[in-house]
C-alpha cells in the first residue's frame, strides 16, 4: 500500500531525533510537575475548559436521542410513571412523618440545646455527560464546575447511596472518581454493629472489596455499609454498599469480602453534588468536633469535654485530604466512658450537668 | 507543490474525528477492544506526510488524551511522541510495505505505546494491571489497513 503524498525529508525544525528529545523532556517535566500535587492545577483547569465543548459535542447525539425518546413518550407510559412516583412519594412522606419528632428526641437524648439541621446543607443536581473518560478506570464527567461552586473532593451521590467524589474540577465540568475505582477507598462502617473498615473499589461498577477485615470479623452477607465519617470527605451515616459475599479461608488471616454498591452509576443520568454543613457533628473533616459535642454528659462522671485532652488520639481530622487513604483513618477513640482526668471545664461547651438530671434540656415541646 | 499546507488542515480534522471516536461512549463489552484511533491517525500522518504532522502532532494529541483520560498529564504525550518519532524516522521503509506487514509494524508500535503508558501508570502510582488494556493493540493492528485506506481516501490523492 502506497501513501498518497510523496516522500519528503523532514527538514524543518532540526532533526526528528532532536525534536523528539525536546518533546520527551517537555512531557517528563509536565509529568513531574503534575505529580507534585497542584502545581499544574491551573493548566489542567484551562485544558479541561478547552476540551469541554468537544466532550459536549461527543455526548450530544445520545443526549438528543434520549430527549427525542422522552418527548415522544406515550401518554400511558407517562401516566404509569406518574402513578409510580406518586406512590413512592407517599411512601417517603409517611416514613419522614416522624422525622422531626425523632430528630428532636435524639437531640434531647444527646443533651443538645437545639435539634440539629440535617448534615446535608444543599445539593445540586448534575447531569452525567455521556463521555468515555477512561475505560480502565471508573471515572465520569459531570456538567457542573467551579462556576456552580463545585470544589475538589466533593461528595457525589444519587438517591440510593454514595457514588464518588470530584477529582478534577474545571469551570463547567467536573471529573468524578467513583467509589468503585481501584484507586478509591472510602472509610465505612457496618451499620449493624459499628465495625469500621475501608471499602476499596474493585474496578467494575458492581463491586467493592473490603480487604482489611480479619477472618473472624463480624460481617455477613446482607449487612449494610454506611460511611463512617472518617477520612474527611464524606459525612457519617450515608449508605454505601451492601455486603454480597463473605469468604473465609482457614489459612488466610483476612476475610475476603465483596460488597455491591447501592448507587447505580450505570443507570443514573442525574446525580447530586452535595454540600455539607461544616459545623454539623456528622460533617466530614470535623471528626474531633463530633466527639466533643455528642459525648453524653450523663455517661461521663466529670465534666471533661474530650477536646482539651491532648493525649487522646484525635481521629484523623485530615481536614480536606482528597481521597480517603486507607492509612491513619481506621483508629478512632471510642467515646471514652472512663473517668477522664479532671480538667477545668471549658465554659462555653459545658453547662455543668449534674450527674442525674439533665439540666439543660432541649426545649420541651 | 503546496502539499504541506493542504494535509495540515485535513490532518487536524481527521485527528479531531479520531479524538471524538476515542471518547465516544460504547457499550461496556465493546469498550476494551476500542482501537486507539488517535494513535492510528497520528501514525498515519507521520508516515504519509512526516513534515506536516510529525512529533508536534503526536505530542499535542497525546496531551489532549491526557486531559481526557490520563491520571498524569504528559503520559500519553510522551508515549505518542515516542511512536511518532519512530514512525517519522522509518516512514520511508514502512510506506512501501504490503498491508499485512504494515499492520504488524503498527501493532508493534501500538504495543510500544501501550507499554510506555502502562509503565508510567505504574511509576506514578496508578497501576491498572488488567490484561484487557493490551487488547486495543490487536484491534488497532487489525483495523489499520482500513484506517489507512480511509485516511488515504480522505486525503484525496487516490480514490
């Protein structure tokens, strides 16, 4: 097979060897700078902005097709969907009917003055741009960026559970690393018994691995995993996955546990970017604060909020560490019911509760 | 002859189409076998018209790939400029080979490319070790005769 254009010696701009050397050095410098976290963040931002129109153009045929399908949906299908949604909404309303009451009761039990607002402050619905980012990794692109206030390391969920966090944020788009990516690890807790561990992505959309559980750990298939709030990215208590199988081998020190994520990224077209109240006890990055507020004064014989204790191993308050690294996040001091060394009580947080009667009750209704 | 200015526009156009084909969503079972269209296009141009594209095209094309799918900026840029360099150097020899031999050479170039990407993945701490990542080397080599024929046709020299 011959090529169309006649052969010409590459003459301009020096020999190919020299030019290749220059470009190779350039790419190595770029790689080096990019590995040093953040030095090329600006360049990435610009490049991501520049490439976004192309990504939109690529995803436009599928978007147009689904729009076309939607607008020509039959009346029956719409009515069916409407009925289904109405049922679902009634269900949710019934379930949340006692929410206010329970929240107040909970606050009262914890000895807080006011019921806390929910930890999720507000959220932004965002569409998944239909682009293949990397077939070997679990990444998706969203159509919101810094123009909408999205920041790096923000939690992404759908209505079923946690999906991932933002990794690179451009002006109008954000790349999300899913919890199923092999490079992602999320600190979780077994909801049934509070056992904390790390869930690592397994590389496909349907499974998470729990590689750090000892063989005698109390887990069984069907257990719900929720975020533990450690690691500084996700707040505590959001559903992540359900354990599918637990394999125990007599000669292996660790159990092999596989979990199925609850969020369904392969069918989601819309996901939610969530902002959390930083002052909330369950908020990420405020793990130490959580202990000082939620410690029940009735259990502790003396007024000693754990905050002034310098000896207590603070639970990895890694402020905004991007990914939940498997190290350092596993240890969390239990809410120390042992008598703490008597320290002068901090005036603002200690309403001097006498041992039995909760003096500062939450407002009676 | 003015040949150098003409292919440049077509070169950029075909590279853009190749990039779109690279990020176009595919069903998951088809996904691992997707040939590296941009690499094939850049290789074609560096063999067919080494002065028009050359290593610069490889480098900038690779940088775009990095923005789309690289964990590290510069990774695909290095890999693609390396295979472009080889192709530009050897373009006289590759050009007149029969299609099957060309496809084999292209397969080797794709393997070199994927190896560089794989190695940088590992060094930079983002390893992906699934053997599926090598699949596109085979599909890329298989599709090469057709891709080259199409690009030839698109460059308007031979119908």
